[in-house]
């Protein structure tokens, strides 16, 4: 056993012996001064800790100091009642505080006891109780957060173990503080009881056994009692205050003094308001001006100095940031940041800045938030953050949309105009600047505010510039969503499903398919504008058929058949029939005979002449259906659907190709044309 450990044990035994063995008065004075010193040290340590666990011994130390203080109370009480004397420390405290007036001494003592018992101890007890309860309630969430950081590779196993130990220690500490605060409360009650015993017992002993008269007994034992109460309650008040500081201390980078000065001086202008209030009190109230004006002047001076210090500190921070930026540019690693490519970018000329500037009434940012929500609901994917910036290299009214750094669409807007699209019958009185609607390529005109109402009455579809941009951006995102869905995004979607269906995900990944295989299937669905929001059904289908084949084309066909209800509702309204262009037997046979098998899977090996013939036949039927105002849909057998899709996707990529297996049996199919060779 080390010497310091032995010293602590001897101290505890000595505290117990103090309650039994009488202590000489000189030694008692020495121990009372030690008690005050320990209390001062404890409150100073509490003020200089950055978090509660740095003073984790405090609950046990609180019990020991309370026991030590009670032992001193027993010793002083024994001396007061036996010898009418308790040493210089007790007598000095009693005489100095009372100042010859016993009533004043009692009032001061009672105030200290009430402050400690009702204010500090009661508040510390409540805070410790709530902190212990909240710490225990938060433990599962903190443990899960640590596990998530460990699985993501943000921390290693050693760091995770340290964090778990810290959480456990916090729970133990606040639980111990909840119990230890009861000691302080009981100590305050014991102080009042000892005061009454000393006072009443001293009167009786002084008048019956010491031969004192009433006035001398009152004077002697009152001073000793007050001194004994003060010399024990002042350290108790300091330690209970330290307990309050510990349990109310939030974790920070500095100690209590640093945080107080930093946070109270963060708003120097508030000192001017306080100074002005004091000046008003000196002028308009009986409080004399020479009492308030000096303090107000001191506050103004302090606020001025603090404001100047904050300005100098802000300048230093700006200079430091600039120096760091310069160093980053000079460093060879600074080039790495230039390699980052934004998934989606929206760039516009300076003339379209009001679209994105909220101070000028622009709501483009709000519309983009709605676009991301719409894509999540319709397609079942989370669209990446869209980077918006102005580009002086563009024409003033021009904008471009980039996908992974490449321009995929562009358009032009007139901010003070409206885009009007004809209902089919043009009105000669509606004049404007001819243009093309950017999202769907329809002919349109830009009209002014005066012509807007007349165009709406004539049946024109009139759209404001922000809506034009929002529609164009939405269609581009839907068209290129399959390019934005990578393995990382797929993993995020799968992890979201894992929270509710862990068995499904664990059964599929990675034993049956990898995340890359799932990503390929989802991308093929999105490429044909099939929503992947019902990811549970998709993963269930992949788990069923993934053990038979790893070909993403075939797996996609199985998934499409599982999503037959969704696909049927996507292309038909409730109660309406589905008008389609069917593929004739000759075309189906030609395509089926041209399918070749390889180690990488099957592919379509159709000769160019036959491909051109099939393409022209399909184009003729699609044109007829479009001219009649119908949405063209091509319907074929399940065995050749994916090959026909491959044949038409370069020229007719917006025309959906469905198979009979992807439609619900209850839907009515109406053939509007047949494709034959």
C-alpha cells in the first residue's frame, strides 16, 4: 500500500475517533482551519474543471468532508458544554460576526443555513436527479452513435471503448451525485439541531453546573454557539456551492472563469444599455447620481474596451483565415479539392441572378427543395444537393444544367415575360417572341404582362420563368436519375430498409448479390422511369431470383414483373383502358432469333437492315398515336421486351416498352396499332 493511500485511511479512522475521543482545544483550532482550507480547495477545483468527470471523486469526497465536519461539530459541542470554551477559531467567528449583538449573530447564522439548505442544496439535488435520469435515458442512443461511428470507420476500437467507458462513468457519477446531495441536505439539518442543543444545553449547564447568572450564560454560550455554527456552516456552504457548480457544469473547452468572462463579454453593447439604465435611475429616482454615475461610467469604459478587443480579435481571425487559405493554395494537396465533381449543377448568366436572390424575391432555392421532395416521392431516390452558381461566361439570360460536370441541357429566360404555349389553335392577337419550351421542346412564345390575361382567356398555357426553370430541371433530373445513383447512394437506400427489414437485407447482401449488382438493377429501372420507392418488393424479388442468375438485365425483368401493379397504375388512370402499340409475331420472331448467348450474358445481334425496318415501323405507329393526342406505349412479350428496349432506346428512349407480364390482368388493353415487318 502506498503512503498516500495509507494517509487517507488514517484520516478516515481519525475522523471516527474524533467523535469518541476528546480533542485538545489547540488541535481543534488546527482542524477547523484545515476544514475551511479543504472547502476552499474543493470549490476552486470545481470552478476550474472543464467537465464533471474531471472531478469524479467529488461524491465520495462530499461524504468524507461531511463526516469530518460533523466530527468537528461533535468535538466543539463537547468542549462548549464541558468547559464553556471551544478555542480561538470558534470564539473569533462568534465575536466578529455578532459584533457584540447576539441577535445579529443568530440572524446571520440562520441566513447562511437557509441559503445552503433551501437555495443551493435543494437546487443541486434537483439538478443531480434530473441529470442522472437524462444520462441513463440517453445511454442507448449514445451507444448506438458510437457503434455507427465505429462501423463507418470514423473511430477505431480503442476510441470506441474509451467513449463507452466515459458514458458509463457519466451515468455512475450523476447517480452518485444524486445520492451524495442528500448528505449536504442532512448536514444542514444537523447544523440547526446542534445549534439548538448547544444553546439550550449551554444555558442549563452554565446556570446549574457552572454557577453563571442568566446574562453571562446567555452571552458566553450564545457567542460560542454562533461561532461553532458559522465555522461549520461556512465550509458546508462552500462545498454545497461546489456541488452545484459540478452538476450544473456543461462540458466546454475552458474552466468556469474562462467561460464566464468569455460568454458575458461576448456582447459589449449590452453594457451600454445597463449603463444607460443606471444613469436614468440616478436622474429620475431618489438614488443620488454620484452613486450610479461612476458605475455607469465604468460600464461604458468596459464595454468600449471589450468592443475594441473583439474588433481586433475579428481582424486577427480574418488574417489567420486568409493566411491558412494562402497556405492551402500553396500546398500540393490543394489540387485534390479541384478533382471533386458536383453531381448536379445549375449555372446561369448574371441577368438571371434575381431568380436565386431571395432579397430580390427569388424563390429558386425553395423550388429546388420541392423538386428533391417530388423526386423522392415519385422515383424513390434521394437527389443529391444541387449546386447553384452564376457564370459570367454565359449570356445574361442563359442557363445550363450539368450532370457530373457535363452540360446536358440549356435554356434561355426573359424575366419580365411569361412563356405561353398554344392550345393547338393559335390566336393572331397573341404576339410575342417565338421560342421553344425547354423541358418538352414544344413551340412557345414569350409574352409581356399586358398580354398574359388575354392569352389565358384564349386557352394558352402561361408559365412564369421560375416555373419554366423548375419544370426543366425536374425533367432533366428524372431523365438522368440512373446516372446519379451510385453504389454509395444504393448503400444508403439499403441501410434505410435494413432498419425495418434487417432479415431481408442480411439474406440478400452480400451472400446473394453485392451492392453493385443491386445498383445496376435500380439504375435500369430508373432509366425507364420506373420508381424504386417500393424497395422492399425489389429486394425480395432479387433475393428470390439472385441465386439463379446474376445477369442484371434478367433480374430487372423479374423485378418489373413483381412491380406489375405499380407499372399498371403508372401508365393507366383509374378505370381507363391502356392504349398500346403491339408488336406483331413477325417482329417478335425476328428479334428472338437474333438473340445470342455469351459468357457475359445474352445480347441482340440483329442485322442493320432489319433494325432500320423495325425502327421505321415503330416510328410510324408512334407518330400516328401522338397525332391523335395519345401517349404511345409499346406492348410486347416478356421474352423480347428487354431486347426491343435496347433496340429503341437510342432513338425512342422516351417511349415506354412494356410486356404482358408487367400489366395487371384486370386492365383493359386496347391496341391502336401493330408493328409488323
